[in-house]
């Protein structure tokens, strides 16, 4: 492989940084298999709701997940294909 000065991996590095936190990686891994609301996520992880919400906000701001409102609940799902691929590789 040659090194190309024109190659830019900023977006990929940003995703890796966000997924580098164990809690966020667990959240994304779980959301790859099933859409969930915040209550289900924090109950599964055994973490405070505020902590999970902060991680979800960061994942959403970085374009890794999206929330879909259903009445008063918001269901989250992974929408970034690279994040899905990274988690898939880690789980195999």
C-alpha cells in the first residue's frame, strides 16, 4: 500500500473515537440488533438514565444513531453504515 497525502480519514477517526468508549460501544452494539428507547437501554446496561442520555446525545450528534419519536418515547437505531461494520467486525 502506498501512502497518499490526499487520503483523509477524519470522519473515520471521529467514529472510532466515539466508539472507543466501552459504554457507547455497548449501546451501538445493542442498537445494531434492535431499536430501543432510552429506558430499555439504561435498564439493560444498569446505568443511570442521565449517563445513558449523555452517551446517546453524543452518538446522535456524531451521526451514528438517530432517534425516531413514537408518542412520548424516542426509539434509537444505528444509521451509520461504518459504525455498523465496525461493531460487526468486533463481534465476529
